C-alpha cells in the first residue's frame, strides 16, 4: 500500500513538472505581500471598526454589568435571603445567556464582513495579476508561497502592486 501511494505521488509530481515545462512563460507573484502593502486594507479595517463600534461597546457594557452582578452574588450571597439569592441567580443566568448569544452573533457578523471585504480586495489583486500577466505574456502565474524557488526576474509582485494601487 505504501509503495502504491509513493508511486502515485511520484507520477503526480512528474505530471505537474511536465505540465510546467510545457508552459512558455511562468511568473511568480506574492499575493500576501501585496495584500499587506495595500493602503485600502487599512481603510477597510477602520471602516469595519467604525461599523461594529456601537455593538462592541454595548457588549462590553453588558459584560461589565454581568461581572458586577456575579461579584455581588459571590460577595453577598451568603447573607441574602434564599428567595433573593435565587432570583439574582436566575437573573444572572438569563443575562449570561443573552450576552453569550449577542456576542456570538457579533463575532459571526464581524467575521462575515471581514471576509467580504477581504474577498473584494483579493478579487482586485486577482484582476491585476491577470492584467499584468496578459500584458507581459505570461502563460502561468503561481503564488510565491507555493514555490520552493523562483528567479527574481520572474517575480511580478511589484508590477501587480502598482496595478492595484
């Protein structure tokens, strides 16, 4: 079984290398570097921060209130009447559940919006890669993070960055 897997892996590697040799021109681009250098990324991050600021502040206030109630119950619980302690425990449980669901919804919404904005930027980078590749006559463009070695003369990262800005 092990020999079969090795043989299959070797044949795939040979097929890929043969396909790469058949291509006329191959270039390399560092997409993550372009993404990090884009000024739009900081603008989008600030925009998302402002978009979620109100909800984040509300969650922080709710969390502080919940912590205060829990500390009061812990501190004064032994001297409270049983009915008052029971009512306070139920109140804390209800508030904790509400906080948890709001926090989870906040995280999901925040993550979804970040992915939307990230995908918009990556789409712009992809379009720029296609334009630079077609302008310079490259048949294949590979992400630099997926390549063990590439000549710097084949690196089109700077050209793509200029195109995206």
